[in-house]
């Protein structure tokens, strides 16, 4: 997963630290820890929305995030992305958004609107309320931002047995930007109250975001940010991460049994299947998880 050394990075697409975005609306696409938190909340009868507000409906208070800093001076070229984790995030975000900007234009859809990624530590204030790092990576439709605590990737390896690696991170980012695409296209509204269960609209939404991540991976070299197409080892990192965040595997680890009625993101098999579908076809049109079986 090597970036072109001479490619220009646009660090304005990534913020370090969190801003105050009061408001509401449940965030989408929590990662490994986020899914665990949702499972625990459902078992204990807690409102999952409270996970984003610290147990309160208020979104006020301290964010716990570091003061915003300027990544522009550190992340200028692709060579920087090969040397720094934060600059790598910038490079991946740039590539993902370049792909979707071109894809929207090619298909004659409405113009693609960039979504910023916010890097934070411990906690952050968002348009969907207060969120802690326990929620994992997520997308907030209310402010069109992806939120990411880089410590999540250590959790992915240490607690959930994923192999990790740079492309595992890229998969997660691609997935969250898949939610941004869904928000722009109006797909997110299809979930409504159907937010839980193996065949729920919530699971279908998450699997489509996995598929969209695969579509970007297939087309990433054409965005101009990478030296060559991703290797089989890169893709295996993504497949391993996708399997690690399957609801069935997480339930088995956290409660010792699998309960499909409590699924919100899909099984390990489903998540691998839909990322693979996107990667093999390279076509967003093949990511219709809302028709037929998943």
C-alpha cells in the first residue's frame, strides 16, 4: 500500500481535535468497540443513542479532544503518507473522496460533497452528540463528518484478534465514507426504525458500506494516489478486519453466544462477502444490499 511520493495531499480534509457541534441524530457505522457497546446496551436495555451522549441527552460539556492542530505542514506529499499514520489517513481520505467525486460526476448524480475526518482522542463533541472512543469509528450525518480515534486500530488487533495493518485502516475509512455516500444519496433514510436483526435495514446499510469500501479499493489506483493496485496481502488485511467486526464474532466474544436478532452490522461472512463483491466488481451498482437476501 504505497503512495506515490510526488502526489499532493489535501490535509484540509482531515481535522485533528474536535469541534463543538451541538445537535442530535444517531451516528452511523460504529466500529468494533462501537458494536460491542451496542450489543451490551441492547442486552442491558440501554438506549443505544445514549452511547453518543455519555448517558445524557445533552451534547454539551468538555470534548476531551486535543486542541486542533494543522496537519497541512506535516502532510504535504504522498511520501509523508508512507511515513506517518496521520498523513496516511489524509492520503486514504483524499483517495476515497476523489473516487466518489469522479463516480458521482460520471453517473450524472448530484455533485459529491466532501466530508471531513476528525481525528480525536478519548472523546469528542459531534453533531450527533457527545461520543467517546468506545463507540469506535463512525459517521455523523448531522455534520457530515467521519470521526476516528486512532487508538481503535490497536483495539482491533489486541482485543479482537484482527491482523491489522495499513489496509485494515483504509478499509475502515472506506466503510465510513460509504455511509457519507449513503447519506448524500438518501439511502440512510431507508433504515427508519428497522435497526436490529439479521435481515434488518440497519444490517443492509452496513453491508452496503462494506461493499462501497471494496469498490473504492478496486478503483483506488485510478485516483492517482497510489503507486500500484493493492496487493493480495493488502486485501487480506481488509477481509480479516471485516471478519473481526462481524456481529456474530463480537457476540461470541462478549456474551458467549450468537443472537442474530441483535445484529446491527451483519455477520463476519456477510461483511467479507460484500466487501469482496465491491472489490471484484468495482461497481457501486453491484452494492444493492436492499434487494433479496444478504
